[in-house]
C-alpha cells in the first residue's frame, strides 16, 4: 500500500478513536457532575424538610446546619461547610422538582440560578444556559447585564411567560436586535474623545464577549467590509451572519446621535447585500445602527413604514439597573402613545 494512503488511513483512524474517547470523557464528566448536583439537591431537600418539622423551635435551622456541618466535615472535608449546606438548601427551594434538573449544567450554574427569586426569570436563564451552552461566566454576565429584563420589559405578560418557558426564540428580524446593548466588558468610558474606530477595535479585541451579547447563532464575517459602487468606496464597520435567521447582520457604529444620513447609508448597505450577496434560501440582511444616543423621531421618519431590515439601538458602556431599563421602556411607550394621538 502507498505510504501516503497508509498515513491517511492511520490519521483517519486516529481521529475516529479520538472522537470516541472525547465523547466518552464528556459523558463521564456529565454523569459525575449530575451525580453531584443530584446529591446536593437531595441533601438540600432533607435539610429543608427537617427544618419544617422543627419549625416551632427558634433558630432550629441554623442549629441543624451547624451541627450537620461539624459532623460531615469529619468524614467529607471542607466541602460540607455551613455556607455550602445553606446553598444546598437554597438550591432545593429554588428547584423543588428534581425532574427539572439537567446534566448540562454544573453545580456552579445552579448556585447562580438559585439566587434568582422570580420564577419566570429563573426559568428563562435555566433554559437559555442549556440551549446556548453558556459557561458559568457567561451565565453570570447575562444575569448581571439584565438580559431577561431587556428582552421582556416591553412585552405583555403572555409574551414574558413564553420567553421564560421557551428561552429566547428568533422568529422575526426584530428578535435578533436588543435595545440597549450592554458593552461593559470593553472597559471603555463614555467621553467626547471616544472615536468610532476605538469602539470598533475594542469590540474586535473582545469579540467572544460581543458575540455573547449579540445572542445565539451569530458568526463573525469581517470588519471594515468594503463596498465599491462606480468607483466610490464605502466601509461597513462589522459584518456578521446569523445561522438561525439565515441572514447577514450589518453593524455600523456611531458615536453620539444617529442622523438620517446614517440611516440612509445603512439602507444602501442592506440593499447591496440583498441584491448581490444573498444566496437561495437565505433571508434579507439586517442592519443595526449602534449608537450612544438615539433620536427616535429621526429613526421613525427616516425608516420606511413596514421596514424590518434596519434597526437603531443604543449601546451602554456600563451595566444598567432595572430602574434605568424601566425608564427607557416607559419613554419608548410614551413616544408610541404620542404618535397614536397625533394620527387620531
């Protein structure tokens, strides 16, 4: 047999064996992880139920946990500290149905989820952590950046419950877009000396974090993508592709308020991609103007009615508070109401 063919055969065999071993290692790791999670859930359940039986005794819960910890540490070490036993009790109280547990999440995931009091919010992050395969760090960042609130504060109760139960689904172009985007991971400060190129460079240097903020299904394509029209050159700041929506997503960065010229330029970009870059089976491209300040009236009257390709979103260089998000939603709703009255 030719040596090259033999080498290729050996390489192929090695790759196949490696895949089997990697798969087995992953399954074993998940099995061990789930056994730990299940054990901690059962411990939390037993502590909680014993506390309820002794509820008439003042401070019985603290006494019980301290006593258990003291004895358990003799046989199992520091992992059974008072603090960890309290976490196990909290874990059980947050997930009282064991059938809801998943082997896709680690004990550290469940520690973060257990601290969320609202059931719909907890259910959302639970589903998204599994569906998007978030690491513990990614889950923590999404909770801190108020992803659930950003997706649901402007929606009715039924829509909120649907998002909580199913996770974030992408059914329409607007489902790909957030407002605001939170870019605290860049470590930049908003100031007059900040330039669009600085923002772009920072996003490229933190591309993994930015992809997480963009959402599921995003793949990076290029930066400063050149378009040449009759000898004139134009440059799209960032180009992505979303595998779920099957479309290009074009992002232009703007420091300060966007203008009608910015929106018109993005319209040109999306038209160009629609007519020259789309393949059969793909959907029309989406354009996102990412700005530090948004003029809602300019956006409304520049983008044609019914257009679902172009969106303007604010970005924030710090983690928002729930109060700030609520104020933003209220302001947006007030704008809609004013427009309705004007039409009437």
